[in-house]
């Protein structure tokens, strides 16, 4: 039945007066609700036409990119401010910072224009941004005034710059990570206090056992005679960074004393650290479940609001007319192809009644989140240019060989043999000639694939491994030829080009991942959780930045790096006599300093690894004060004990979910409709080089000349669900709760949803529990 006829039938069933039909403003309002549901945004906005248009502009990619640009510039100013990696005058950096603050204030004003006043002033994020702007301006004025009279002061407001990254609405994922950290603190605090009590108990034991025995360390210092030093050394022992050095003086004196350290390590390193992980994981999972439950209900709340804006009455039910649904979909996804739009409409209007009911309308955000790829299947260019040659028996035999799985296995074996040759001596002439042989084989492989498959399909945007493989081979060929040319000239040998050649050869081994299914599953899972992992990367960056700024203000200039060939006495003690004879100076750790932002980040990375972190802490304590060790202990607690454990909890949950869930109901509906329309093509058929041209013939049982003619007739538009990269952990967990919400359930009020807590009664979800 024609679409227009179906729409007319709806009008006959229930005539609507012009004033009852949704207007353009209603359509924009409904589209804003759908977009919020699609991207899990929770921004309460005014519904006036002007506010809606401002809201669209607020969420436009250009304004978001501009906001992130100014945030990056603001954070990067630390590279140019004293102590600077690239020094600039204070006037230049202060002007740049004022421009950034102006942009942030303008973004805040824009946000205030689209939200109700009461909501705006109750939002702590907005208050934090305004307070940070004011404090930064005060700090700039004070620092600039003192700088003008040559008085050095501290730029304390620089540590507040990450506030802008955290508190703008675009950074909701980083805020969620901080909420996970904050929600974990109360429960982990009791475990931490018990842990510190244990450390202090063992410190007192050590003072009584070893303090009066006159023992000396390997450096000749008194051994365990100061309670604070003992507590610090035992805390370091929990991280195993100073094991077994810390126990050797006592162990040398009497081997029975080793039992003290063994018992200490078992209790504090293995038991308490495991308890930390268990508590963090349990709390993270509990609060994650609550967060996802909020998202699920907020999403339902937004979609119901959109439905209520566009609904009309047909018989006894409220529905959205097909024409309005089309207009809405085009506003929400203007780049959607007509074939994709038609597919989603067929799914939403299953009975082709000319309207979409409420239950199907509520699935629109999910339908838009599933990436459906439209594939245009065309003939191979060679088939069009020289059909007789391309369709000859010899040509078809070559194509059949290339499409066979054994072809892939043969080149996997070649890659592994190549790996053995890479490990052998490069100076051997036989090895050098063999490399040319391997390179030639790889080029032949690519050429055969391009001969068999449509080059456009082979190099389509989603064929990552094909692009990777081809670029690696081309780059290796160019680098190898360049290196051979340079060597033949006998003028010089470029070590840099040789290094590039070696790296490219090793990177070719990554092709094996494509061929082994289990490897591919693991890599796909890592890609799926990649965006959320970047969220924790943002969390770590914020913590690093704050600690780096504090470290630069406290420790910069205390340790200096000298060229290794520099023989002056200061070079042996990193420019500070206080380090004379210390492990810091003996280890030549002089480049581990806080003299600029890049060096500070390097030191913090080393502290995160925890190996030898006590040497760094002792070194900076010697050049400042023993209280400086608190800075390093606090960093270890925040990053290693809290953030790293939360990250481990997230990765565990992500893998459990990614491995346990099947297709969603919406995905199943899309795939079913694709197959019903006869335009289906499976993702698996597109992997390992099985491109669309081959799939069409294989799936439809077309063979021989007759099959070729039919295949040509069937060339056209095909659809498939794209790679499951959109399946983020949040989306998967959210889907669990949505499956528990009945279609007729309109959920709680907005205020109640926002105030959900883990202790509230939540929908039963056996899948969520089983996933762990």
C-alpha cells in the first residue's frame, strides 16, 4: 500500500483539526527529547521555541569542539608557565587564560539561557565553574601584581583548571568516574583505617625488636630507630618496592627475624590489598547498577515526553502519524539514508497501518543507536572492463583459491616463518634476501585480493584490517627500498630508516590476530570498552594534573639534570648537596624532577608503577622536608589503591558483560526485518575477505553462467548491522534494566529518578547478577 494512502487512512479514522496537529516547534521539542535519550543526556531545558533553538546550538558539535579546545588550551598553559617546558612571558599566558575564562563564562551564560533559573542555581557544577573563574582571576591579579615588583609567588589556581574539564555537561562520563571514586570512599575508609592500624602495630613491633640492637642499613644509616621512618618503610614494603632490602639487616642478624617480615607481607600485601580490591569492586558494581538504572528510567522519561508532544488519537489509542515520525527521524538523524529510514519505519510500523504506536515509538532511540550499514554491491571493475577475461575458467579458479580459507592459512604460516627470520641475524645475506621474498609474497597477496574483490569494498571505511595490512606493506616496501638505496650509495647508513624497517616488519605480525577467532574476540571486546577506558584515562589525567601542579610548585628547581658527560661535582648530586650519598643520586635519577609539566607527568607515571617509588620519595624529602613523603603516600593511595582498583573493577565487569550478553530485542527485530525484505548480509561474511560480491552468490545458491546473470541482476542495496562497537558497557547494562521496564510503565517522577540510591528497591535482573 502506498505510504501516502496509509497516512490518509489515519486521517479518515480520526480527523484532526489544524490546531491539534504538531507544529514545527513541537517537532523540534520532540527531537530534542529523542536526542537526549539517544545520547543519555540529562539537561533540563526550557521548552519555549527560543530556548529549544538555543539548546540545539548548545549541543551542536561546533560549540562542543570549541569548548574542548579552550579547555585543552587552558590545561596546556602549564607547559608555558614557570616552571615551563617552553617558557613564554607571563603577559602572553595570562591573556590566553583570560580568553579561556571568557569562553567558559560565555558557555555558562548559554547554559543559563536554556535551563530554568532554579535548576541552574541549584546545580553545583555551575557554582563550581563560577567560583573557579573568580578564584583564577583573583590569583592572576595577585600574581601579576607581585610579578611586576619582582616578588615570586605561587600560582595556586592552576591546580583548579581540571574543574572546567569535569563540570561542563559534555564531561558527564568523567563525572561518573569521579562519582564512582567518591561513592567508594566511605566503605573503603574503614578498611584503610584497619590497614593503617596494622602497619602501625607492626611498626611498634619493629621499633622494639630492632631499635636497640645497633643495626645499620647498607648505606650505614641507623636501622629502624625512628617510628615515622619505620612506618614509611613498612608502608613501602606493602608495595614490595623495597623488598628484600628493608629486611636484610635484620635477616643478616638473625634468620628468625625473617618471619616478622613474611607475616607482615602476608597480612598487609596479600590479604589487605585483596580486601581493598574486593571492597572497591563491590561498591563500584553496586553504584554502577544504580547509575545505569537512572539512565534507563531517564531515557524512558525522555521518550515518553517526545511521544506526548507528537501523539494524536486514532480510535481509542494515541499514536504518532507516519509523516510526523518521518519528519522526526530526519531531524534527529539528518544524514540517515532513505533506505535506512525506510527500514526503521518498517520495524516501527510492523503492520503498515500508517502510524507508530507508543510501544514502538519508545524504541526509536535504541533503533538510532544501532548502526545499520547500507552496502551497495557492484560488479568488479575488471568484470566491466574485460568480462571475458575476468570470467574465464583460469580467472575463476584464481578467485576461488583466494576466497578459500586455506589461502588465509597459508599466509598466516608465511607470517610466522617471517617472524623467525626477523629474529635471526640481519647481517646474514641469506636473511636479507629472504626479507625481499616475504615482502614480495605480501604484495602478491594484496594484488590477488584486489583482483578477486571489489577494491572499493576492500578499502571501505570499516575494513580496518585491510587498510592496516596494506599500509604496513607499502610503508615497509618504501622503507626497505630507501634503506637499500642508501646502503648501495656507500656514503652513509641511516639508522633511523633501518629502525623504521624493523618496526614495520614486526607490526606485520599483528595480521595473525585477524585470522585467529579467539584473538579477534578479545580485541573486539577491548575495542568495545575502549571509550569507557578513555573515561578512566580522563580521571587519571585530572589526578595527575593536580598532583603535577602541586609538585611543580613545591619541588621545582630542587633537582637538576646534567648531561651524562658533565663532570662537575654538582652533576653527581643532581645539583643539590643534600642528595650526597643518597640512593637517588647513586641511581642517577636526576631527570626525575618537577621542573616542568612533562617531567612531572613522567615522575607520576613512575610512582604509579611503584617500582623504586620510595627512592624518589626519599630523594625529594632530602631536598625539602621529611613531610614531603606525605605527597607521595597520598598519590599512591589515590591512584594505586583507589583509581587502579576501580579501573580493574570496570574491566572485570566489562568483560563479564561483553561475553555473557546476546543480541538485544531491538537488534533481533532489525535483523529479522532486514532478512524479510531480502536485503540481508551478515557481518561475519564480510570478515576475512569474504566481501559482498561473493556472499551474494553463495547465499542465494547461484552458480555457473545462470548464477552469474542472476547475480548481476541482483546487484544493488544491501543492509547489515555493523560491528558491535556501539555496544558499550553502559549501553549493555542499560539494556538489562530497560528489558525489565514494562512498555506501559511511565516510570517515576523526574525528581525521584534523580534521587535513586543503591539501597532503593530496584528491578530484579537475573542477567545482571549472572553476568558476574
